[in-house]
C-alpha cells in the first residue's frame, strides 16, 4: 500500500497522513493515533527514498564516538540510551548513523556529516565542562541536542539532562540522616560535566552538615565494575574507613559491593552504599526490592525524549531551542542502614 491508497482509506489528504506519520506537532493526537493504527493494520511502509527526494532530508540521525570513548559502544548505559532513541527514530522513518572516529578527527567528522548532508541532526554524548563541539555544531547550523549539559559554554544549545547536583546531594543527605559522617564518593571522570555536578552535590551535602571533605574519600575514574572495586578497597584500607559510599553508577556500585564482601563485611550493615541508577533494561537494580538504595532516572526514557526533542527541531527549526532538566527519584534498597556504632 502506498501513501495515496492509505490516505484514501482514511479520507484524509496525503499531506495530513504524511505529517501524522512523521510526528509533526500541528496534527492532533486523535488523528495521529488513527493514522498510526491504519498504517499498522494495512502494513503501510513509507518509501524512504521517495521521502528523501521529496523533502531533501537524509532521514538519518548522527552519533559520533571518538576512539578514546569507544568503550561507550559496549557500555550498558549508552546501549539503553541508543535503544530508547532508536524507538523514536524508527517511528519517524529515520535511521541511525553511528560512527567511530579518531579523537583528532572528531570535530572534522561533525563538519563532514553536516556539510555532506549525511544526517539531519546530531545527538552529542558525554559532554565535557568546556566542550568545543557546541561552538562547532552551532556554526554548522545543523539541529543538534546534547544529552547532558556543558557548564562553561555560553552558546545557546538544546539539551536534556538529569539534575545531577540535586540527585547526589539528596542521596548523600540520606546517608547523613542515617548517622553516617565518613562518606566516600566514587565518581565518574570529572572532566565530564555530569561527574563534576555529582561531585558538587556531594560536597554541598557535606557542607550543609558542617563536614569538611576528605580528599582520601573522593575518587574519580572510568565508571566500570573493576574501578568501583579497587576504589572501595583503597578507601576501606584507610585508618578511618568510610561507613558509607556514594557510587556514581550502578556498575561502580557492583564493584563496591564485591570489595565489601571480600572483606567479610555486609553491605547495608557494616558499610552502606548508595548509587545513581539509570534503570537499565539489562542490569536491573533488583526485582521485588532494589539491591541498592539509589537515585533513579531512566536513561532509556532519556534516549526517547532526546530523540523526540531533536525530531521537533528538525520539523520546526524556527522554534526556541528545547531544554529539559529531569529530577531523579530516591528509592530505598537493601544497601543502606544506620551508621554502625564503632569508633571512627
């Protein structure tokens, strides 16, 4: 079935049907749902080549990953984000263009795909605090959206982020409420904006409690299970070890738990652990009850929303740049408890 035949069955214009299928905001939800149901019923598939020729669009969204971040390709957080974004792309007839490039070629890769018209929009991953990609993409005049924020860049840009500072301040505050005073932070790489914001939240919570930060209780590195494991061991070896640890991801927290158990200690009783949980599809934080007390925000949902916002920019380029800040939810699990009564 082609677009004309589908339009005739619905008694709608081809333009209305096309706009409904492509997510244009001026089509009301009732019409959009009706068109989607008919397309599914009659197994309608748009002719992507014809659409590309008609609209001048590439019908692709770009994701460019430098070699130094190629671990992102197998990172469960990145995979869940891509899965969420891909659902939206598919619904709009778009494909995903995923490129791995040398670090020194990253900026030229953005210029290349924009100048060649290879993609209609770009999602920027893992933004640093002073990220040069923002200025480059703004000059290229191509729709783009940052998953995260860039603290030290003043150029206007579209973004979606979690309130990382508030999330970790809330989580650290929960541990303080349980009586903990020696609280360690095992963070991501603090050249990245989200990790610096999480550190800021941790420090703010300590300051609010009148506690001075101890550099020995702060660690920053790649967010992997072995890194969490080794950092936890180092902190637990201190003359005054922490009674609680804040891990910047569930993956780090798994390494922390392994280190605690190797010492014959019990998580939640001897050492409390709180983490940031991206609500990962293939690495759930428990089933009936969370394993870890966590600040939770779904990265898959973020992927879907980033794609929706970018689709909106492509469809209506004259609209204001979208920005969204999401709050994380505190969920109580088995990994936290009152501070043990021992001489610290």
